[in-house]
């Protein structure tokens, strides 16, 4: 891997040392994987900070996201939410209890099932979710500022190819998962 001295990052330095130990290792592949992993950690750290700023954890944020993305009036059953979030009914109940206590969601009787309940995003929940998304989007924009518009498009295309290949392998050629599954 030839890189100008001013354009070297910590992954380049790691690859130089690992190459001495594992000379047959494909350094281009290792560079890709290590950089994606390092960027993912930094993005997740920024998201943790954002969620702390608005008083949410990842699970609460995900529940709000699923409700916000559903058609108005932004409702779902606890069972559907639990399934999409891969939670037990007890785990979902605990999460909804916390969200309801914070006035982010409310439980309503299901008009189609007398024994059922619907979970609805409150105005405060929608505002909290939008605030978190807005703050995180600003942080992500700063991270991507190192790239031109053309480079962003190019990088997106390349990453899409990698994602499609991973999805194909994970699902044995079956239909790719939705964005909510990733």
C-alpha cells in the first residue's frame, strides 16, 4: 500500500506492523475492514453522546424511530415492535414503560382488538426523536466534510456493493433485508 506521508492514518501504521507478522495477508482488504470498523466505532460513539444529550438509550431511540417511520398517527402494537426489535414481550414492556413514563409514547386501546393495545408516539416523543436525528445528522455531516460531493457518491456506491455482497451471502441469495433490519 503506497500512501503519501501526510495521508497516513493509524490503520496504515497497523498494516505495516501486521504485514511483518502475516506477510500473506491482503493489506487492501484489511485496510478496508479496519477503516470501516474504526469509522463505525466513532459514529456509534457520536450517537451515544447524542442520545445522552436527549436522554435516550439505543433501544429507546430504535423504538421511537420505528414509530416515527410508521404511517401517521405513528402507532404500532407492542408485539410488532418487539418482533422488529428482536425483544421478548417482557423486554418490550419494560422499554415501553420507560418511554411512557418519559411521555415519549402512550398506550391506547386497540379499536380492532378489545384485549389489545396500541403504542403511539407522542408529540414530545416525535420532537425528541427529531432532535436526536438532527444533532446526529450534523455530526455525520462534519465527519463526511472531508469528501467532495463526487467522492461521497463514489464511496456510497462502493459501500453499497460491499453491503449487497454481505446481504447476498447472509441470506443465501434470498431477498435482501429492509433498512430496519440492518
